[in-house]
């Protein structure tokens, strides 16, 4: 976790709240629950464009997920306990075992695998308007391992005293201990003022605080050093302070009109109002910490919430109360590519989460890294349809395989 005409609300959602979340799977006991109500079982024949997608590429992405899932306890939760099949790791393991037997270069076999092992459910939204697909990416910015010259803005690693605890009501709280008292962690403004300066948490230093702000929004990034080496960074927690969308603040203060709010407009204002930019950014008290992806290849995306490398055009940030992490999701929408809007019908995978990706009406497409991805993400704003593929019970899968019949049940 974009083509526009942006509404005021959609603009605020899009521009300031899509960073992905650190991998964390809750350990719960498995239970039998139903998938959320606004779904409809359909046959693969009812999925527009199903036979035109590259099934071997989709199978490769699924196999990468299976490698991760195989390392987790079977009762680890991937979604809400309202989800039934697919909400726990163990639900996916039979399909993962079957995937290993499919020839990776056989398109027909790969497509048949998905049709045999999964049941499609079309996702409905409360307003019947479809799902809004926005986009996110990995920024690339200039930085240095040492402070000096233009490199004066620190990028902090996660502090050792940053803790997560449950309060008396069972709600998760983020903060730190001061003696026996659990208190909120410093805000963005306090951190900018030096609250962490003596803790030796600096991963590196960047040239532009606006660049850092937007890297924190996206939740991952690439920092190009003076010697042209690239350091990969990924989300490693936040200070627990509320996330306040910057577009909302700028409209309230009269810096931008509602119809003007866009990624480019926000960034442009900050870059042309340097004396005021810091105070405006500090209106969002939320602050993201990073860790280095030391062994990551430059040719793959940063890990998402599931803990696997994101794939441009295939990975999707969703609300896991609606769609379990790891689930294949058929995406039927339009996507901005190099400034042109194109029909987008392909199998994606729910591998990430986003702060403002809530409900069936929102999803965030991962579009890669670099300047073109940044432009595509800024322009991605289209409505479409999601169809989630959930694992069939083994007995049902055996019947589908035997009969060769997909009746949408």
C-alpha cells in the first residue's frame, strides 16, 4: 500500500497513508468461521480474462509465498477469524505441496493447478461502487553513510526501548517504559528536535528531509550513496503515534484546495516552501524506523507484511480482515503505465498491508521502484473488482480434479 481526477477524500487516502507494515503474523488457534458476507462464489469461467494471464508467472509468485508459509506454525493467523478457509497457514499447505509438483514452465498445468485447488469468491463492497485501486512504490533517494555536507537528515533504525504491550482492555499500545510507567514514544517533532540524537541509531544520512518523509510514507526505499552503491531499507516499526494524512492538513491550513490535492502538489509545495515544510510534516506525529536489507537483490522488491519480496504488478496491499495475507486475488481494473491507462486483468497476491487500506473498497498495487514507478504510483487511481481465490477443502479439491468440473461452488 493511481489515474485521476482525485476526489478530496481519495486524495487524502492516496497521498499520505500507504506504507507497508512490518511482517508480523499473530499466533492463534485454528477455528471454523465463515468468509465475510459480501462475497459470491463464482466459477473460473466467470472471471474476465482468466485464460489470458501468464499462469506460470503467477505460480512462481505463489511458490515464493509457500517457501515463507512452510517456515511458520500451521496455526499462524493470516486473516481475521471470520475467514474460514485461508485464514491460517495450515489452510494453504496442501496447495503448496501440490504446487511443487507442477512444471514451472507449463502454462496449462499452472492454470489447472489454480482451478483445481482454489475456489474464487467475488468481493462486493457496501456501496456497490467497486474497489479503489491506488499504487505504491519504493522511492530512491540520495544519502551517505556519514554525516557531512548536504547529508544532514538522519535515517533511524528501530530503538531498543520501543515496545508493544497490551493495556487492561487488551488493546495493543506502542511506547516505552519510564520506570514502571508505560508512556508514548516521542513524536515526529520531538524526534526532529533531537529526542533520539544521542542513541546512536543512525543507519545513514540523507540530503532531503522531504525525501525521507515520503520514504516513510511508502515504508521502504533505496538510498543511493555517493559511490553509487544502493542501500536497501525496509520498514522496522513506528513510534505508535497516530498517522495524520498530510493532504488533509494542507487543505485545512489553506495551502492547497481540495481539488488540488495530489502527490505532486504536496511534494511541490513542500519543496518550494522549505522554511515551512518541516513544521507542516511534523503535523503528522507518526515516525517510521528502518532496517537494512543487507542481502537483498536490487532486482526484487522489499518484503511486505507476509515477509516475501514484493513483485511489481502482482503484489497487493489489502485489509486482512477482508482478504487473508497470501491469498491469490484476481485484479480487474485499469493501471497507469508510463502515463497511459491500460486494462489490468491478472492474478495478484495479497502480500502487504497499508494504514489506509481498509475494507473491501480499497487495495494498493505495488508498482516497483525508480522514477517510472513513482510516476505510475502517483497516477494510479482506478476503480475495479477483486475476486479472491481461497483454498478448497482437500475433499472438494479431489472431486474437482476427478470430475474436471468447475461449477463455482
